[in-house]
C-alpha cells in the first residue's frame, strides 16, 4: 500500500515586517522664523537716496515731475520703469499721447520712451 503524503494546506502569506518609522518630528531641526520683510516706501521727495529720481507711479505723479524737474528728468525716471508700467502710463493719457490702442500694446520700451519724450517736449 502506498501512502500519499498528506496535502498541505496553502499557507497564508505573512505580512511583511514593518519598516522602521520615519524619525519623530521632534528630531527635526526647528525652522528659524524670519522677520517679515518691510515694505519699501516711496520717498516723499522726487529724489531718492544717492541722487536717483524715483519713477512716477501714475499720470499725476508724472505730470508733477515734468512740471517741477523738467521733461529730461521725467524721461530719465521713465527709463527705469518696466515696459508694462510704461504702457499703463501711456494709456492714462487717453488720445493725448502720440500712439494708442494696439500700438501701445505692441510698443517696446524704446518706442514708449520716445513717445513720452515727444509728448513732453511739445
């Protein structure tokens, strides 16, 4: 008589051993808190430190600068302004300016500065 080996029941897969936990939060180096950056205020006068001229923020400021310091100083201040801001200033002159609409939208910095120079030297 041949005896068969008893059939083994399939073993249930064992759960893998748990990996080590990440280091506790207390072990991490604490982050240093930075003081909030102070907002820079525009100087009250037209000239900032070092004799530089502060760029105008809007049409009123630009017109006041032209009246007080002359068109050359205004154009010099405008040369430090971003193209996006120059386009916004040009739009504030509604038709008084040499270019309008799409021309302002497509104008580069040199064109806008040239148009402001022409406008102020009329």
